[in-house]
C-alpha cells in the first residue's frame, strides 16, 4: 500500500528511543524526510546513525521539549532545514509515578510543561503552515491511561487527558484546511519506560519484575505486551493520504487491554 508519504517532512519528538524511534523509522521507510528531536545528544546521534540506514534524510535536533526554548528550537530548526513540516508527531517521556496526593504543585507544573505545553507550543508553531498549504497531519502519542487510568500514574492520567482534549478541539478547527489531528493510545509496550514503571511498581508493592510483566501479559487479550513497531504502524497510517477522513480520534493500540466499548 502506498501511503503517499514520499518526500513529506515529518518532525518526530522523543525519537531517540522507544516508540518515538520506531515511528521515525517507519516514516523514513515510507519515504518521508525526517527531523528527530530529544534532549540527550548522545542518544540523538545514535538514533540518527540507525535511521540513516533507511536511506532517508535525517535531521537531528537536540531539544528539551519541557521548556519553551526547546519547543521553539525543535520547530525552528526543522523549518529552517526543510522549509516546512507536513507531519508532526508529539511524544515525550512520562512524568514521575505516584498516587494522587503524593505530588506537590511543582511536580504538576513540570508534568504540564512536559506533556501539555510541548504539544500546544509545537502545534502553534507548525500547524499554521499546514493550514496555508492545505495539508497536514498532527499525531499525538498519549497512553491507554486516557481511557483507563493507570494506578499510581496520576500525573500521566491527568495531563494526557488534557492533551487529548486540546487535540480534539484543534481537530474541529483545522479540518477544513486539510489538516487532521489524532492521538494514538499505546497500551503496555516493550520500552525503557515500561521497565521504569515496573521498577516503580516493585518498589511500591514488593512484587517481582516477572510477576509484574506477567500481569501486563495476562491482562491483555492478545496475551503479550506490544512492540514499538506496532504503534509506529498505526501512526504511519494516520500520517498518510489514506487517512484523510480520519480526524479527532483517540485510537487505542493496546492489544485490547482497555476493555472499553468505545
């Protein structure tokens, strides 16, 4: 299937590892020109070298998306290098685990800056250009937590829901200009973040690493955790010409774990 992504320009955030890297790789294989950003220079360099093997053009950007300077840098460098951004994939690491009453307001502010402000500022910088060109794709990587709050992840549960509300509203406003806006909600996926969450659960409950991962597997109808490449495939479709009538959606890619009807 030709996804119509040849020579499109995609900015993929948090792309030095995990789901973000898999998305950048998938889009590169579909012929897109890629800008990747993350805050760790060594990780960005390593990811760029791996992505270069696809033969695609890769622009590495070092930026901390939890800061105003970081979001401005990511958008400006992508525009300066390629002249436009057609596909924006917002994705950041998760905030600190903890139950509802455990975080002071400073922690809530940091989580908001990481998850919500990064999405808002990047879209404010890049979506107007998409509107002018009458074509664009915005895809936010959020979490199953939007549909089913995850225990001891109140910051993620709350702020990813806020991102979903923002993107759903944006979708209504820019659809007439040929710009679609969707979010993808991964379930339990084999990434470093999942290992970090398992370690936090072990510390909190005393459960073993193996028992925690067994609960991830048995609680998912397909009987396993997901692979980053499986999430990337969903993102690539949403970025494509074929998905031009799909907008304003929060699409689960969770192996059926959420158990929701809608």
